[in-house]
């Protein structure tokens, strides 16, 4: 039973889909123990011992094995890699090289005058972004827009991802000699670093999500469309009511002061005029997966001149000092969440995908590698003998089961009462896929 428990945990460490196999095993173990309760030859003490043994071997031992595998995994893999950007900024900052080489020397406290990049924490990988292009006068469905500067969420690092945290009552964006940290509940303006325009939202429908408000950078056209550019900082993972906003570590929700709505991404991609970036909107409903942000890169504004400031943003470089730290349990929890949720918000179809109905008869292969220089290809395909015989066996079993059930209904007992329950259990487990475990 201990070997079974370890095998179950090993299967779960490889792929989450093995959970279905684990559930089949646990259901059978529970069914088997339920049958033992009727056995009058077993004392209550022996039943308790058997129950505790099953709990330890099939729950405690698998969990310990599972935790140990990931502890070793996270202890060995400490360097940055090509797919780190799927993890949060805090997780990436713990890896040697990559993001940690950029941000470990930066100031941690976000203050008025901070230059920041805001990364969307969950779901789609992107950074709050703006550029000089404007929303079209009319969208494809005929609705009008504000014709203000576009604000999007961009999936790549770019100088247009920089924003400056400005105090609403101050004209200057410089960091003062005495730092003024931003706390939970404070009101700020976010000024786009390259265009010097403030992040804004107003009562205009968003381009692709008409139920949400459009988000833009405000351009003063000297018309009735006034600026609504103040935002309230709410720290989602705060531990106290007046906690300071910290780079990387703080998960933040930005609430538009005038409308009370939170800054979010809709998950929809803008058309060609929006360069296929993700749509950014505001909405009154707070969903952590779409409306949570965190500061990734961070520096203090030291020059007032706009041209000099743009040059500094282009040349921004941090000097590594003390790295950020996360406990094993924090890393473990994040990694499990990412494993479970990855690609949920992205389309799964592609030219090499297959449908479930195509699997039993191997109608379509899976392309793993295609050469760019020749017709050489590597495809995955199941074993014809195993798959075809397995599919045939399921249909034969179902036909025989229906036949004998009809016979029993006619009181024709072809199978003895003794072995019948066990054979039904074994056949059911085989059809459910336990034989592939």
C-alpha cells in the first residue's frame, strides 16, 4: 500500500491529469474498506488500525513525497530560464540572472515621483502600456470613442511601459529629498513616462467591452470631456491598514476615484489599430485574476526635464544588491497555481491539435518537431495494437454486460453470485483507465 501511495504521488508530480487516476484509486480503497466493515470476524480495533494505515499510506505518504519532490526541484533550479515570465515578479526575482539582475538593486518603497512598470499579476502576461497612437474616432460596430491616447497591456518589455507616480496636488514629478511613500488608500496620478500624459478613465464605453469604461491617457482638446485622472491605491495582500506600497511584493488594485471602478484587463486583444495588445478597461466588479497588478521595475525620478527623463528611462540600469526572498511554501503555492491555471485564458486550438473523438482510432498525430530546412518531422502517435484492441475490448465488454444483465432479468444466472461483484469491480476499473496507471 505504501508503494501505491508513492506511485500516486509520483504520477501527480508529472502531470495534474493523473488526479483522475488518483480519484479512481481512492474510490476503490474506500469501497473496499466499506466492505470490510461488514466482516464480523474483524474487531473494531483492527478496523481502526486498517483505516489509519490507509490514511497514512494513501494520504500522508503521498503528500510528503509530493512536497519533497518540489522542494528538491525548487532547490536545484535556481537560475533564470526562457519561460520564467509565466511566474510572478516576486518569484522571478528569486532566480539568478534574468529579472533578478535588473530589479535587485532598485528601491523597494514606491514613493511620489517613482518611475514604475506595472505588470498584470495573474492570467495574461503583460505590462500596462501606452503610446502616441489614439483610439479611432469610431469603432467597427459604429460606436464613437473619446479619441484619446490608447492605453493597453503589452506582452513585451518596452520603454512605453514606464509610468510616473505623481501626487495630485503637486506639479513636479521629482522625488523630494525627504521621501513620501505611497500607502494603502492614498490617491495618486499615473503619468505616462514617454508622453507625459496622465492615466485617465471616463464615461465612454471600452472598445471591445462596451459594459466597461474606456481607459486612456488624457489629451486636452479644450472640449467638455474633462480629465478624470486620479486613482486610489489598494494593496490586496496588505497586512496592516496603512501598509506601504512596495515594488515586486505588493499586489495592488487601482481604483478610479471618480467612478469607483478598478483598472483591469478584459483578456480581449485589440484589432490592428491597437497593435493586437490586450484591452485595458475599468469595471465595478473586482476579480483578482483580471484587476491585480504589481510594480516590477522601479526607480526614482531625478530630473525634471522631459527629454532627459526619457533618456534616463531608455538607459535605466540597476546595480544588484540584496535579492528578494520567498519561502519554499510561497514558491510552492505559486507554482501549483500556475500549473493548474496555465493557458486557461489563452486559446488552445492550433493546426496540430486534435479532438477527443479522434483519439481512440488515432485519426491525427501530434507534431513535436518540424525542421525549418527540410521535410524532416517528429510526430507522436499511439501504439496501434494497444489502442485498437483497447477500444474494441470496451465495446465488447459493454455488449456482454448488457447481454448478461438482460439474461439476469429473465432469471437466467450464467455467472455465480460469488465472484460476480469482484469481477464487476475489476471490469469497471479497467474500463475507467486504471490499467494505464
